[in-house]
C-alpha cells in the first residue's frame, strides 16, 4: 500500500468510556505496584503513596504520558482525589481534638503559620517557584499530601506542581521521621514530650506514627492527637486561602479566573462530624467497616496521586523543584528545633 493511501486511512480513537475506565484502572494498577514496592524492606518506611508516585513519574519519563487513556487519568487526579479528601474527614476526631487538645491546637496553629510564612520567605529569597513553595508550606504545617491535595484546587495549582509538592513532602517527611527515631534514645525528654514533638513538627500522619511508635503508647497517642489538631485546622486554612485568592484576583485587572468553592471541603467537614459524633455513637459502626473505609481512602488517594505523578516531566521541573526542596528542608530543621525546645 502506498504511503499516500496510508495517510488517508482513518485513525482509530479510543472510545470515551473505554478511555475513562482504562485510565482509572491504570492509576489503580500503578497504585498496586506502589503497594507491592512498599512491602520491600527499605521502601516500607517510604509508604505506598510515595512509592506509587515514584513509579508514575518513572513511567512518564520512559514511556511518556498515555494519551489514549488521558480522560481516565484526569478523572483519577480530579474526581477521585476529591472523593478521597472527603473520606479522609472520617480520620479526624473533632471531639478528641476539642476536649483534650485545646493547648495543642494553639501550638498547632502557630506551627502552621510559621511553616507557611517561613517557606514562602525562603522561596522569595531563593527565587523558588511560589506555587510549589506554598503547597509545601501547607503540607509541612498541616498534614502532608492530604493538605496539598486539598488546597491545590483552591490556589489553581497545576497537576505537575501538585505532584512535585507531594513527592517532596513524602521524601523530606520520611527522612525526618527516621532521624527522630534515631535521636529518641539519646534525647533528655519523656515519652509524652517526645510524642508532642513528633506530632507537632512532622509532616504526614504516617510520619508521626513512624516516629512516635518507638516512644511507646503514650508517645504515639499524644503524637497523633497533636497531628489531628493540625488536620482540624486544614478547614479554616482552606477558607482563608479562598479569601486571599479571591482578593488577589479582584486586585488583578488581568486576572479574571473565578475561584470555585471547594465543595469537597464541605464533604470533608460533614464526614468529620459524622465520624466524631454519629458513627459509633447513635449509629453503631463495626471497626472492620471503618478500617475498610480507611484502607479505601488510602487507595483512592494513592490512585489520584498516580494521576498527578504521570504529569511530571523531570526535564521541565528539575530546576523548579530543587529550590523549594531547599526551602522546606531548612524550614523543617528550624521547626523541629523550635518545637523541641518548647515542649
């Protein structure tokens, strides 16, 4: 067949429904590979989500973006991400935070303010990417990847910027959690103080659990309580960011982008209320069902992160990521030292 005739042949396109299902399935496949990689000694401390993001980024660099199933990948990185954030609200026990952790809540608020302003100031000094730096500030101050995923739509973050932020926060948080466990035996503080230090200064809930566990049950309990306070403060922080983004757009004559209200945040609040005051109280909820929901949330969030990771081109972001990485590293060190001497 002649070349001219070949060019005239119609190009077969993937049916929309197949592209959607295929893309979603692909993100869950890489999430599964991330889960399996996290079972390997050494990678277990990194966690399923970070491992899955690494796999997604490596896949993108070798094979490129799978264009045929783009709609499904976008669905995972947008819709499934919002669903995961909503379900994540069940992990927040508002009753526990308000009844036992008011003092910790004040400390947590100061930590969030310090983390965001410190990283943004360093980003300005280092001339780092402002969007990635803001995501890292929120992730450092609040609750890592979940916080980054929650605020990304509000500040109009690009998928690749969100993925970079999640990857950096996972890397830095894991390193710091390991350092904490190494320092634990030689630190002149008791288990409760160590738990407060871990829960108030580390990035992810998983990082707090990893670092606080060697301190015993008391350290782990108070550490997670301190961390829950930071998760609780994600709610007012999101509304503050919405206010400032709207104000920024109003002051910008050329900026006409409308800030959509993050309805998934309402779902997060509702699920938090249900988990704190309804499920297990007026409505009995077996532990195995709640554990299933928590596991499902992790898988949904991991699949969504895979979708974001597939948008990362290392050639394009190599220079944009290194300076925010320096900013978060410096901030994390200073934050750890300050919190240590105030517990």
